[in-house]
C-alpha cells in the first residue's frame, strides 16, 4: 500500500500560490492535475483555493473521476459546460486574483476565463511543476520499474534484428514488446535510426533498410503508473565495429560514465552538462555534441530540471534526470547513450541498467 501523497501535494500548492499573491490557481495541465488528484483522463479543470480543491470534468469522466479523484477534491461533473461551471465556482468562492498556467492554457480559453466577472487573472509559470521536481520514493520506484520494463523489451527484440529489415519494422517489434510487458503508452515517438540517419539527434523512424555495419540508434521509453523512463542504446548491426565506430562509441561511453558518477544534487545544470561535454571536447568531438546532457523525468518525459550549459540553477535533491551525451557526425552516423538517474542526497543512483558495452549484432 503506497502512501496517499495528494493532501501534502495540495498543501504545498497552496503555500506556493500564497507566495505568488494569488487567491486561487486554475490547474489545466493534465500531468499537474494527475499529480494533485490522481485523475488520468484527458479533460478536466482543477481549481485550488485556500479552502478547497474543486475538480471539474464532463459526463465522460463521471465514474472515472469518482474512482481516481475520490476524496482528494470536490468532484463536479457538468454535462453542459465545464467553463460555465468554473465561472460559478470562482464566483461562489469570491476569488479576486486567479492564476492561470501560461504553458498549458490556450489563448482562447484564457480569454474565456478573463471574461468571467469580478475577477483578475494572472499568468503563472511552473508553480506545480516545481513541486513535481522533488520525487517521493513511490515516484522513484515507478520510474525504476518503467526503466526495467524498457530494458527487458529491448533485450527481447535485439536478438531478432537483422540487416535487410527497415527501421519501422524494428520499432514495431520494440513497441509491441513494451506494451506486452505493461507499458501504459509510449511516452514519446520511438526513434529507430540506422546508418547515417543515426546522426540526426531526433530522427523520425523511417522505411530505410538497415545495412550491414550500420549504427542502429534506439531511443525509446516506457510508462508505469504514469511515470516515464527514457533510454537510448546504439549498437552495430550485422558486423564488427570498425575502428572509427569504436573510437566514437568509447568517447560517448566514457563521457556518459563520467556524468553518471559525477552528477550531484547541488551542482548547477551547467556543471553537470560539463562533466560529459568537457570529455567529448577533449577528444576532439566538441562540435558534434550539439544538444544538452539531459532533462528531468517524471509524469512527463521532458520536465524540470535541465542539464544544460544554459542552466545556472542548482539541481535539487530527489530529482530524476536523464544523462544522454551523443556524438553526431553528419553523413556518417551518431552515437547516443541515455540512462535515468535519481539524485539522492547521498549521490547519484542509476535507475536504468546502464548496460552500455558495445553490442555488435553478428546475425545475417
Ligand atoms: Zn530518449
Ligand atoms: Zn531523453
């Protein structure tokens, strides 16, 4: 039995909105609503006032809201319009200044809220997201289970990969294995990129046929209890690695190991990023690592904090982040290795298997 964290999370949200000088916060970003109430559906509004938490949804979610939200909020189902219901609720609560989540609300809906009588709206950013950075033990455990599931799916699929099949065929088997093993959904579009296409950091999985000796880069995720894992492995298909492949791979691997063991709560995102970047630059590939080292992981696959040269805030203890250096050489190919790390107060704890010995698939 896991502990119900929703009351503590809502109490923290109330302290945060008080600090921002708000009478209430309208939460519209669905991962935030899930975090505060447990609701997993795709349509809801959540109003947090100093006294109450009111969850508003429509007819489709009547029984689901009852089950998932339970007593964590007053559930109001409106068959006509959730926005009219919100207007009545904020009026009854006497809300003077209502915070809106700028990153999630459309301009259309923001104007609709701003038109509600006797109330001011204020744009806010990251109030709930900042709470979500600090993971509790159940959240860390869910990410660990998602990472184990993803690794097991890859283990199942890799022995069947052959030169002569397409990237999409490999992605289809990998996605099926993820789902069969219990992943709720693919948290992002699975990337299977072969040969020169592995040099595209965010390649789209294509109909390209994998050739002997190609790099095969697989970036894929799993979701368990809402929490995401995000892994990347790069292998050689159908042949032994050549000398250049080996040199690039060992560079990325050494950079990743250095960052995985060195990343600490309290250092800045920039310092964490430099753990990998400095090593890659020292080996002459500095220009070939064009993205940041990693990102936070949780109910969303990309969340705070960032491990990037532009991130000057200290990394909080109890955050979960990815560590994913890469070297991309246009026309030749690229290597990226990605694992998921919990920043415990005592040091980094890798939640994924970090099995990054170079794999050379020798089957024809
Ligand atoms: Zn990834
Ligand atoms: Zn990632």
